[in-house]
């Protein structure tokens, strides 16, 4: 049996650790569904939990990638396998001595209930679903990485995240210069992995169209009337409008594009964050982006004002989360949540939902749209 090199796993949609976490989440959620409905498990897309559905083909891909027989084609065999330690599933990667979760059993073989360790693996990611898991993975990676820089850790955290948010597309040279300027050699390989080559189908005959609004990539779209230059890969940018390409002549071979999860979870929300930060900086305020390794998105005069920008499409979901916790925004004298302008409807339904339903953790939070916050910062009201 040949041991596969780590690089052969690059073909997978998600790394093996993420596949296992996704499976643990699917099993835990599926168990809850079954309990609620008193039903039995059937291999049917309408009845399988939405987290379990993507976990199964990803597990199959892992077998195939190691040249093994696929044991994950049936949900029943996966459930049975889950009563055995992960290292015994016939996947080399999971059996490696240094694989952190090799001893984990996801389902108790006697009671057929998800085990406590499977629950812990499911919640450890800090969010549910593949994108959330990967997003947290990047956050944690950066935080863990900069920890060792001790007194420079907050400065490095900001420098890394700011570059990423401002450069969804970057030339290899820009990336090299960024890494040199950080003067933190340990970060080099991780930062390289945040970027990837541009898929050829996302180019316009080998040329890259850069979005004039977010600096992201405009990929070709069949509706040439609506998207003559292509459609932006950053969903929050798409919500703000259709923007033309920049005038630059950009060749795909010279450029790298951020990984999808970073485009969605860092660059997208970052559009408002950067706009607020740049306006405050221009107005001569003592502004910091992602202070103290992400205590909030932007602070003014250290702990005087803390601002978090949010772009949830559902106001109810947002206020529910904020009522549970506002995170480290709690450390600031004035706490502001800035809402993307495009969510602030004319009738004020979105803002009213937030203001009327705030309580517990969110009771001292001010809600403002990004543009009214910027106005207040410029006029010195905030
Ligand atoms: Zn864009």
C-alpha cells in the first residue's frame, strides 16, 4: 500500500480535517432531526440533513484520492463506520500517527447516539457548514501564527488581514513584497496558500478583469448585456451594484486570486470596514483596523469607540446573535454596529428590527448605516 503524499490531497474541495468536521456536524444535526421527527434515516436528499449531504461525497473523494474502495457511498455504511475509531475507516490520512482526531469515535456503538467528542469536534470549528469551518480555520491560523510574535502580534494580525481585504487579486510581486515587509518569516508559507492561480474559465481569453469597486475579479457571465465586463466574485460587492472593470491590462499568469472562503468572509464584509476606516483616517481620527487581534473591526481613539460592520441579509438572525453576545465589542465605551447601506431599506424595517429587538448583550449597542456613521465621524459627532 503506497502512502500518499500530502500534495495529492490538494485535489479535494476541502482538506481531510474539514471533511471529518463536516461529517461530525452532519451526524450531530441529523441525530437532532431524527429525534425531533421520531423517524429513521433514509438515503434521500429531502430527508438527510443539509450538513450531512455534502459530507458524504467529500468522504468518498478522500477514499478515491487514496486509491481505495469507496466506503462512503451509502449513508448507512458511513453511520456504521462512525461507531469505529476514525483511524480504522481505511483512510491513510486518518490513520496517520500525527492525525489529531485518529482515536475519535463519532457514534456510540451501544446507544447509537453521537458521542461527546463528536459533538465537540462539530462545535470546535466555531460555525456550521463547510464555508464557516474554513473561514474559522483561516482566522485561527492567523491568530495562532501571530501569537508567537508576542509584542508584534496585534500589528501583524492587522497587517495580514488588511492586505488580504485590500487585495482579493494580487500580483506575485505584491505578495512577495508584502511577505518581506511583514518581517515575520514564519508566515510566508501560510500566506502563499491564501492565494491560488486563476482558473482559466474565469479569465477573458487569458486576460483578467479587475472589479473597479472592490478590486476583486470579474468572471465571464453569459448575460453579456447586464455584465459586459463580467460578474464580481465577491457577493457583497454584487449586492452593491454592477461595476465595470478597471482600465489595467492584466494577464492571468502574473496574478493570484484569494481562496473562495477568504473572498466571502474577509473581503466581502471588509468592503464596509475599509470604507469606514479610510474615512475616519482621512478625517484625522486615531483609527485602528482590527485592533488587538480583532477585538472589533475599527476602533477610534483606542477604547473610546468600537465599530463592527455587519452585512447579514437577515436582521432577525443578526439581532439574535448579538443578543447572545457582542464579542469583544463589549470592551469599548461606545459600541456601534454598522449595517451595509444596501440593507438599510427606505421603510426602515431592517433597522427597526434591530433597535426594537435589542436586549441582553446588545442592549447598549448603537445601530447605524455605514453612510450615516461615516457622516457622523466626519462631522465629529462620533
Ligand atoms: Zn467587486
